[in-house]
C-alpha cells in the first residue's frame, strides 16, 4: 500500500480536471484502489444502486471519444470508467426471489423501477464516482468527468450492453498526472452567490451582474458565435448547444424504461 | 487552519453514515471548510449548476425531519445542507443578458432548461455534495445523506422557496462525531458483482444468489412484513415502500418544470 502523500486539504484545493495524462497504464493495484474508493462511498440503504464499466479497449474508447461530443482525449485516457445508475440487478433479484408472488399474497403492488429509483440510483452512482476521484487523486491519478455519456443513449446502450434499468449517468477518464506542471485550479464563484441560509434566494439583476463580472471581462469579444456578452457566449456553447439538445433527447429516450409499465414482461 | 490528521485512505475506509452527532454546533470555520469542499468539486463547464441551502433553524429542521420520511435525528443534526440542482440562476442571467433576442438574431432556438440540464445539474450537485462529505470527514465531522429530500416536492418547494428550475437532489446532515466509539463501516458487495470489464454483464441466477447470500443469511426471519426471504424483506422496506412511491410521484411533479415549454413567460 503506497503512502498517502497528500492531505485531504491539499487534494481538494489542488485538484483540476485533466484531459492529458502520462502515457503509461494504471497499475492493477491503483485500479483496484479507485474501485475501492467508489465501493466505500455512502449508498442509499446499503443497496449500491450502481455498476461500473471499466473500459480499456482502444476501439471502444475511440467510439466513446466520438459519441461523447467528439473529444479525442478520451481515446488517449489509459482508463475510462462508466458509472451506471443500476436498478436492473435488484429487479432481477426481486424476480428471482418470488417478490411478485409475495406482493400478491400480502396485498402489495409489485412495481418496476420508476423515476424515484432512477434518481436514487443516479445519486448512488455519482457519489461513488466522486469518491473514486478523491481516491485517485491521493495516488497521483488525474481524472475528468464526461457528462456527455448521457447523450446518444441508444448507441451507448448497444455499445455497453445496457439492460433497461441501467442508465450511464457519468463517465470518468483516469490517468497518472503528466510530468508537466499541473495547471492551477480553475476559478469558482464566490459562495455568497450559491450558498443560501434557510431558503433559496433568487439573485437580483445587480447580484447576477456582479456574479458574472469575471466572465463578462474575459469572454472573447471576437467570437464565431457573434455573442455580444458572456451570457450569450456561454449559451451558444453550452445550454443552447447541439450537445445539450442531444442530451435532453437522449435522456427522454432513456427515461422511457423507468416510466412505462410492465415492459419487463415482454423481455 | 487545522492540521489534517487523517489520510485519504483512512477517511475512505473508516467513513460511516452517522445519524448521531456530538451535541455542539459546528464552528463557522468548519462550515466554511465544508462549503469550500463543495466549491472545489469538479463541475460541468465550470458552471456550478447547484446551490446549497444551509439550514440551522430548529423549526425548519423539525419540518424536514417529518417531510423526509419521518427521521427524528434530522432535527438534532447541528447543520443540514440541501444540495439543489440549479439552472434558475443561469436562466435568469441569460434572460437578463438578452439571450432570447440574441437567439432570434442569430437563428438559434432559445430554450428553457430541460431534462438534460436537470441531469447535468443533479450531477454537479451530487459531486459537490460528496466532496463536502470528504472535506467534513477530514475535520472529524460526520454526515448522513437523506435522499428523501426528493419526496414531497411541493412542500419542499414552499419551505425552501424554490424557483421552477431548482430541484433538491440531496440533503446532508452534518455534526461532529460523538465521543462514543465510531461504528465499523458497513459491508459492501464484492466488486465482482458490480464492476464489469468493457460491457455490462447481467448476473445469472446463481451469481445473484451468491451476491445476496449475506442478506439471505442475516435478514430477520420473523418480520412484520411476512417476507420469506431477503429480497422480499428489502422490497417491502425499500423499493416497494410508501416512501419510494412518494419519491416517484414527487419527482414526476418536479420534472414538469423541465418538460413544459414557455412556462417562464407566465412567471
């Protein structure tokens, strides 16, 4: 077991999302440690409503680098892990164990996994993912989240062999930090803009202007989107982008499994 | 700044979800550190698509202890933090900055936050929440997730003054570890049952039986649910419970903001 050379404080303060890694594979011991990080995470009712798909196959990483909003660096990451919100395993166990008959006998409703189960499973998966990020950092392993794994649901379902109640909520690229100097952590908004006491407080126009002042000062005035302020620039690149529209389309498709009734009977 | 006495390894291995805390308030310095933990978490596109509502008011904690599946310990937690998936702030900023007019001028569609934005915001919020848990552990602060904050959406919306595009995805109770001996970490499934190489692998009946053997051995044979095996017992208490049904109902209600079009115009 390697010595932990970094304190939690250091890790939290210095971590940056890295899209470049040292060109060597992760050791098996380190991969097991990343998984152990996930495994020790808090989980709703101890149910561990998630699965991890570890991808090293170059061909598969290449496909993911395309389906996840065309980000070539994904193909170069030594390890890619997909965190899947997973109620399939439990539902299979329920079916195997006569839960349907039990429900009939005791006047209960036998329910397929539904939206509540999905959100709880997504929570489990993301909490585990972040625990694995922290575990990785402690061993000098950098990471980067790819939310775009939520896009192209049909393609990812086929590529990853996902059953109906398994939704890929997050992807993480892992690799050792490169020898080059680690970039400085990116800036964050001041807590006064996102931490509220006792109740949500909608920001006033003045507060919003103040909050986004840095963005307004630094966005590229000459940009291909013809955006005239930072909000327009960010809208064009993020909220209003093709990938955001695809994410919503894809999630609507994925949600169907969790909304329709009795589709398990036709499997 | 206090010295970090625990390594990451120790923290990940020894952390347990605690429902009992030392009977003293958290210091302001420690609360700021928990928030800093969240703030330094990875976030999609640097957008920080979440807010934190810090609740100390005893009356409000008492209400939450009822609305979150009747768990009295919540009222006794020195600090309760609600992690809100939040696109409202960005949407307000977009509206303030003429993004709608910009879209008309440049042939873009001006879109309200939708399902993709919700899932991305939930991811940001949960990743930040888990970072705050790790930050807390490093200072001897225990925590417990309450997924039940996803229930009773209408009540929580009113209690917490939530605007349409702010969904409470997770709640955390925080307090110093009590003087009593810390419980042992709870058991977890073996990685072979939830970590798959290259693609999802649905477990066979034999594998499922093996995976849940410990549950089958330890579930209370004499139980008020008349469950005859662990699957039936867990189904009755979790997946098939009243709180699970309420969670799905509540989420369906909350989802409406993210599905309907143009409701921002009527605000």
